[in-house]
C-alpha cells in the first residue's frame, strides 16, 4: 500500500506531516509513504526535530499551493506544487491514496481534473466526519458545491452510505436529509424532491429529514445537505464547540481553587475533549473522485495526519472507490 | 402600556404565562397585562399555585392553537384560539404588543394576515437573539421564509439594525451576511447580490460576510440569512450548546469526588449557563409586522415570559415599528 502525503499543506507544514508520517510508518504495517514537496527542506526539518526519514519515498515538487491562491490555478500556473504533484502521481497509479492539509478548493479542483470523477457521479462532495457523544456522522456535501440539484443530493447519500459501511463499519448506515422540519414538505422544492428520491432509492436506508438541533445527538450515520448548508453546519459545529470548551477552560483556570476543581474532574473533561476531537476520525474524504483523496484539517498536527493516513489505508483496503462504482450501476 | 399575552401558548401553559405575568406586573411599573385564553381555567390554575391575578385583564378565547395544527387554519377554523384572539386585539389597537409561546408558523401567518405587514416590507422575519460570551446577536430570518430574494435580505438587515439600536441599545449595529467565505463572490447568486445591496445601502453598517465558525465569537450585532440557513444556525446553536453543557454536567455528577470538583467551580459554571441562556433576552420578535409581536420559546418558563414582556415593553417604548417605517422610506 502506497500513500502519497502532501508534506507542504496546512498550517504546520512540513513538521506535522513528517511527524505524522513517522508515526504511521512505525505503527501501521505494510505501508509505503511517499512525501510530496521539497525534499531538501524536509530533510532539514527532520534533522532539526530528530525525525527519522528512513523508509520514505520522495516526490520532488518545488512549490507550495498557498491558501490565498485561486483554486483553479492548480491546473496550470501552480501545477508544480506539492499538492498538484501528489494528485498527478495518484492519477498515474503511483500511489493508492493522497492526503493533503492544504487548500480545500484547490484539492477539489485538482482531484476532479487530474484524478477525475467516477462515472455517474455528477459532482464530488467533501465528506466531513463530525463527532457526537453517541456516534460520529458523515456530513456531505460539506462545502464543495454551493448549489445542488436533488439528483446530486441522492448521489451524496449513496457515496456517504458506502463510506460509512466500508470505512467506519456501520452495517446499514442511516441516512437523513438536513432540513428545517421533519415533515416531507419542508425546505422548498430542492429538499422536497430530494426527500422523494431518497425515499424511493432501495440502496439507501433513508430515515427522513433531520433538524439541525438533532445533529449533535448522533441520530444518523450520514447527513445529506447541499454544500452551502453543509458548510454552515460544519463551521458552526467547530466554532461553537471550541467557544464552549474555551469558556469551560476559562472557568477552571481562574484561580487555585477552581484549578483544584479541574483536577478532580480532569479524567471526565479529557474524555469530552477526546469525544469532540475531529482529528480522531482523520480528515474529510473527497467522495465521488476516482481515487482516494483525503482533505486533512488545515491545522492538523502529527496525530491528525497519522489518523488521516490510517483512514486512507482503510479506504484503500476496503476498496471504497470500487464499491461506490458498483453501487452506482443501475 | 398594554401588553397582550397568549396564556395558552407553549409547553408550560397556562402556568408559566401566569407566573411570568405576575412577575412582570410586580416588577415593571406602568404595565397593564391582558391575558388571552380561557379565564376560568386560568383562575383555577392561579388558585392551585397561589398566584394573584389582580390587576390583569382577560381576553376570553375558548380554544388553544395546538402545535400540530396547520398554521393557515388560524385564519378561519382556529380563529377562536387564544393566539388568534390576541393578534386580532392587537390589530384593533386594544394592546401595544402581543406575546405567544405557541406555534411559530401560526403566529407568523396570523400576524401577517390580522396585523399586516409594514408598507414596503416584502416578508416579515423571525429575529432570534443568540447569546455569545462577547455580546448577543440578532439572527434574521431564522425560519419564516425558506426561500428569499436579495431584496428581502436587505430588508432584514434594516429591520435588524433598527431593533438592535432601539431595543438592545447598540449605537451603530454591525450587520454581517451569513456565508461560506468572507470573499465578496462566495455563496452563489443570492448572496453575491445581497452583498452588493448591503454594501450600497447607506442606512446599514455592513461589515461583510461572516462564516458560521465566527458567529459564536460575537463578531456582529445582526446576522442576515435566508430563513432556511437561519433556521439551521438557530437550531444547531441550541442543540450543540445543550449537548455540550449536558456532557459537562455528566462529568460533574459522576461521583462524590467529581461533585466536589463541581462545587469548587460552581460560580463560573453558573456564569456560563447564564451567558448561554436564550431566555435572558426574551423571545424572538417578528420584524416587519405593523405591530409588536414576540414569539417566546415553546419551552418558556416564568422567567422567559417575564423577559419577553420586558422586551415587548421596550419595543413599544422605543417605537420600533415607527422607526422601521421611517427607515424604509426612500
């Protein structure tokens, strides 16, 4: 199994990528990691932080795709970046999966144009895994497609079902449509049509509409939404969780007495932090692409990169792309 | 000042309404409260709970508008409900404001048809006040209009600005458009056009797009969204806050040691709970209606009803409806 890693994507590059790759190589057997980017800079960084690079392959790429760059420039002006090089290598069969913590937009454009979509998939979706105390759920599309058709939403439901079944091991994933009410006629024409399609599709275990209030309760395995709505849900989930956990932290670090209070509940609080930690589940797969492409969070640390590598390995082992193809056949 | 209260709306009716009304009558001077509903049942409930009813007026209405009823039936079949009676009394000038914790949909239909919209307002919006540690912000539309035009969003921005200025006392309310990126070209045609309109409107202090991640940080006074997006934000805010605060509570109530820990930080935790408590700000005003109509939360307790009465009083004192009319003139 060969996994290509964009060593220069994300806020903590290349250090987090190197540390994460080391962890993965040491812990996950049968893995060949290919690091895309400037090899010389990686070697300097590895030396400074005493990270062993043995066993890694390198894919030289002189430039880095920066967050502020226009996504479509990955095709031409910025096709010599580590992200573009990794995607092209994946398309050429030089690896079994590609991971990047860089620009989501560029990764999507690059994956769609270099690696291509699976036949029958109208648009690829970003599938974010969101944590809840009960079970994680997959939210898609979480930002790739601002405007969607009902057919696209039906597609997303299928893609998400296969992922949750194969990679997370949910036998019969429950699919819900993110909406503003549980009744069939809610949410305007788009959701009404999507509701009918999801209900009629025998390959999808559709449980109906889900209101945003119920999402943190872990009441579905796959939450289907257009990319605008999904992105709002994803970012509010992140922003509100981090704000509330920050408030709690503030209460505990106020003075010696509150710090003693914190010590008495530290185990439980660590449990909550772990429960609500996105990076536990790796990154967000780009589903519908004819290859395994994982978007790691921009602020990924070594552990998040490690988890993304493990996730990519599992996607490849479980033949996620092939299973999606089978499920899309009429 | 006469405030009409639907005594039979919400989960805790009529008890919460009676307790809240008593609190308001005792604490807020110069107030005449008019309780809509079955007077006999209110008297029985008041007697059972030793609530004095002196000073209240009654508006007899034999029926209750139930949550599962179709909103439009408030106009005919259910026009003898306490909600309909209250709205009609407001329209006839028998009160200065109306409050209900009943069905949002019916309240909106009834307000629009009985009380009517302000001239120049295309659609009324539900304006929810959301708490953040920094400052509360007004989210509108938070569910009245699933589909919106850019002109409606511009309207909402004006309505929200007047409310925040007059009722909350923000001198120059900062208005942001809820979007999936901060750049001007994000969010499809609707938000692009809305961005241009908001930017060009001299009566609105527009600060640009805001991502959902930034909303809990309290970085705007008015967050403008279509009713679908707003409803998703509102309900996820509620659901995620209550889930996280529930997790924290679970950690503390685990055993005697963790309960001691809780005791040591109890003051700070109460502070967080208060900071994140919606009912502190009253209910959600229906803005754009030619009268003051407040939707209290369905689960309102006495304190929430009291706060909604105080909010209604302030809306009337500050002549919110008249100021909106002035601001809508070309």
